């Protein structure tokens, strides 16, 4: 993780250096984005084992809430700060600040000394082995099917939303930005309430609730119409509630992963999970373009919103709704969930 932080900082710094030398090209920008994205995959796959090595088992939910809450705060502050830096420094120079953020991350990671579990012996490949484990585990399998389905259909919506809001609802750029920012504000509330919600109704039911609350407000998108003010209010509420739902889902799912996945296979399972969960996203964007072109924006949004809400069925008919507490692996103290 430290190596990927340093590498991402180095890659980003090539952009302002090339800009200062007058040799920056679009090809270099594409290459830099590809390299940073690839390195981020390595970082993200290593993150779950590090989390488990640092956080006690009885604090998984609280720790996941803190991590996701801080991420939600960056979603609120980051775009505004980025815009300010671009205005003050110009876009290539603003990337220097972005590069420095990776150096700060590496410095913090360097200060910890986690007791990392030894990896399992390699059998038939990392990601393939992780996928086989997911197929055998009913909890993680149902969560993957649910989150992959909701991601597929919400990315269909994402591919159509800006066009729909500007062409059919006649939103200005500023109004559109305000509506979309409502989701980031909702994630802050979601991070704050997830712990209490899980304690009240159980971790598994909270996960299912988040998986439903995330896409359900999006049914309001194709219902919007009439005055711009009324449409904006409707979509603002939908984005806000959806942000609450996605944070409840992310926090509870992260805690369940930490509790259920064996330490030795954690990175392999995480890599396999992300390969599917992230892999459906570009497919969703492509499907959104096809549906929007063939059926029109509003009918395509109806199909995507209904499909996203139905993603909860994967979890509903699994052991997850009966999971009141996080399960405890062998060797850990506590009661079995």
C-alpha cells in the first residue's frame, strides 16, 4: 500500500512537470489515469486485510463506519476544494496537491506496524480461488449478487441522469450540481446512524435495508416533471435518501466482510469481489446508453430504477436477514451471530 501511494504520487507529478515543459499530451493524461487506476486496485485489495489486522473484531462495525464516514466527508469537501485549486493554480498544478495527498497517506501508513496474517498457499490462482470461496459462502455470495446488481442498474441511471436533468427537466449546471451534492450530504447522515440502526435491528437486516434504501428513491427520477423547482426538490430528496442508503450498505457490508472472510484468503476474496462489483459498472453505463437511445430517457430510467430495487431480492432469500450480530471466526471471543 505504501508502494502504490508513492507510485501514484510519482505518476501524478509527471503531469504538471510535462505541462511546465510544454510537452503535455492527451496520450500522457490517458496513461496517467490508467496507471493511477491500476495502482488503486492494488491498494484497495490490500486494504481489507490491513483493516482486520488493526481493528478488534468487536469494533468492525464502528471502524467501518469511521472509514466510510471520513470518505463521505471527502466527497462533500473534495469537489469544492478541487474546483478552488483549479481556479487558483490551473488544473495541472492542482494535481501537485493531489500527489502530495498520496505522500501523506504513505507517511501515515509508514507509522503503523500491523500483525498481518500469513497468506494461504497458492492453489489455482488468486482471483479464481477467491471466486470459488465466494460461490461456497452464502452470505458473501448473496451480498456480491445484490451489490453487483444494484451497481449495474445505478450506473445505467448515472449514464442517463445528466442528459435527463438538462434536456427534459431543464436544470442549469449549478442546479444540477446542487442536486448531485445532496447524495454526498446524505452519506454523512448514513455514516452517523448506521451503528445505532445495526444495534437496533441487527447487522443483516441493516444491510438489506441499505441495499433497498440506496436505489428505492431513484424511482422518483422518472416521476419528476412540471416546474423546475418541483423537479429539483424531488430529485434533491431522492439523491439525499439514496446517499443515506448507500452508506448504510457500505458500512454493514464492510463489517460483514471483515467478520466472515478468512484472514488467509482476504485479499483474494476482495480481489474477486471487486472484479465483479466494479466490472459491471462500465457495462451499466453502456447499457444505459443503449436503453436511452432505443427507448428514450424516461422509460430507460424506469427500467433501471426497478431493476436496482429488485437487487435486494438476492439478499432477502439468504441467511443475511437472520444475522443479528456479526459472526465470529474460530479463535475469536464473542457470540456467534
